[in-house]
C-alpha cells in the first residue's frame, strides 16, 4: 500500500492526479478545502483521510497549523532502509509517505495585487514549505509535486524523484525570494545550470558552467558542440556586432572574433575571414543572416572554433556538424538583450545599462558610402577591447588595433593590418580610408601616424584638452576630422 499527502492552494490537475493515485491503491491524506475537493473526485472515500483525524490533533491558530506534526514528518523523513531504527516512529505512526503534493499559498500573486500587510502575512506558507523541504531531503523514497503542470509527467514516469526534487527546491527559492523582496526591498537572483563547460578561461578553473538566471530561457540555442568560457564571450560580442550592423545599415554582416575582439568585419564570410587570416585562425564567426550550404562548405575548409548566426539551412547544419570530428560549435541567436549588465569584481557587483546606443553618421556633406563605413566602424568598436581603433574601407573593417595601453600603438597596429590587407588583395587606395577611434585622441601624433597610412577621415568623440591642436593638425594634413561626442569603451 502507498500513501500520499495532498495539500494544495491550486486545485488544478487534481482531477487527473487523484484518479491515478486511487487506481494505484494509494491512501490519500489531506487537509481542509483540499480534502473536500478530493472527496468529490474519489470513488472509495475509505482511501481518503483527514490529517487532523490521523494525527489526533485538530487544526489550530485558525488553520495556520495543520500538518506540523511528528506523525506527518516522521512518515516523510523516515529512511526506508533503516525501518528497525524507527520503532519509536512506527509505534506512533505506522505510516510512511511515498508522495507529497503541495503548492504554496499564492504570495507572489497577492504581492502583485495588494499592499495590505495582513493579507501578505497570511500568505506566507509554513506547513507547505516544511512538507516540501522534508520530501526533498528524503527524495530517494519520496516523490514531491509542487506544480499541476508536472502531474502528467509524474504519472507517465518522465520525471524521476530527483527531477521532482530539483523542481521543488526551485519553487521554494522563487517563493522565498518574493517574500524577501517584500521584507528587504531586494531581489536575489537564482541560477540553474544550462550546460557544463570543459573548464573556465584556463584548464585549472573547474567546475565551469553556463547558468540561466531567474528561470529565464537563454537567448541562444546550442545546435552542436560544447562551448568554452572564451567561446561564450566571443559569441556574445560577435552576434551583437553583426546584428546591430545589419539593423542599422541593412544587409548582412559577418565578423571573425578572437579573444573578445574582432579580427575583421565584412558583408560576407570570405570578406571577414580574409581581412586578417593570421589572427582569424581558430576564431568564432558571427553572421547576421542564414548560413547556407555554400557558406558552410567554405567554413569547413578553415580552422575555426565555432559559429553563431541568425539561422541555418538544414544542409548547412549537417555540413558544420562534420567539422572537428563532430565537435564544431554551432550556435543560433536572433534577439539581443539590452537589459542591465552586471559583473562581479573584487567581492562586489557592478551594474550598468547595456551599451545599446548605435552611432549612425548623418552628415549629408559626407558621401553616403563614407557615412555607412563610419557607422560600421563605430559599431565594430563597441565590441572591441579598449583602447581600440579601426580602419574601414569600402564596407569592410580592414584593420583593428585593440587592447593597447596607448592609442598611438592602436593606430599603428590597425594601420599595419590595413596595409597588409591592401597588399594581399591588390587594392589601390582611394581617398576614402576611414579611421575610427573608441575615445578621444590625446595627442596629435595619432593624426600624424594615421596620415602615414593614407587616412582621409578620422572619427573620434573629442574631449581632449588638446582638441583644437589635434583638429588643426588634421586640417594641415588634409584629413577631415569628425567629432561625434560618443565614447564606446569596452572592457
């Protein structure tokens, strides 16, 4: 014979669960309004017992105390493999419970509906909370159900006892979080493991996991492979860059990412990858469109860690799954999160708004193709580690200087990469090479070095105490300088 406790505020689904339990010869122990509801669903009322009659203890404190009794908790917490050790409980009790069905008073709902303290206090569950926790503690022997939406999966055997205990503890955490929010005017985030990673940034940094927050589904889908910590950082920057560029400028864009900075950005995979093939070796590819069979076959030829794209054809997925002995990372993402960003630093958490601003050059005195290149450069630098500058030419970001401690070194690195790209592609420079900077130029040497690479336009936020001197030097060298008052540091 099996025994179940059912005490729920939400009666949905009992018309499915109770007949199943009766059919499987369960005796059901219940309280108050739940008892009355079950009585209308069960054919053999001898298999239904009121808990107050079972415990010989009436409900007290106007119903606040119903199930808090040794007969109940001994029956839940008893270790079935140590029956002989529980003669004290068995002599009192004689009943061990196999199933606990509880959902808590609707505190969250009441919290959203009213500010009445008395109503909220009455909806802080005590007995139900304790029953759930006891069942979780003894999940090896006791099944626990906390949501009507899990009844069918329990009946069909899809959810085992550990699955049910995991769902139950999350139910308690969310419930307690709402109460904590009311008392302390704070919200504590809850996390659940979505996927394990091999390790963190370095092999000794274990365990390493991908966590979802507050039961919120991830924006991305992992189609194939196991991402690393670094892969996840590169995937986030890559998809944000290309989707923002596509939304702002139209058409598709592709980016090649290494160590949280792009190596190249273009309208196609071939363009982006060939801008700096040495740096792109083992990259993450970001693409704003649908990866087709042709693109997948090109990707299969090169050394790359993974790709994140807006979508894929089925044939493209099949081809990419063959790469790296079946371990090539394939991720899909179609939406961006512009919520608050949080980062743990030195024992505290820093919070800031996401960098969702997109600078689009609208100076009609400048040719349209140049304005588009300026905009592409700024979007690129939003996802490039600072200090950073980039060279943009003919719809492509052809040289990127990232993560340097002084800006003139950024210009030199980006310039050399741009020259290398021109040499490899037999490009004869026209008067439309653009240099974009993520922050102001502190000295005029940046302008002088830029001119050595044939720069015609410089775009920077301005704000240096030497702005007048820097602007004057750019004019002397025949460079048009645009100040847009927007710094886009990324760290």
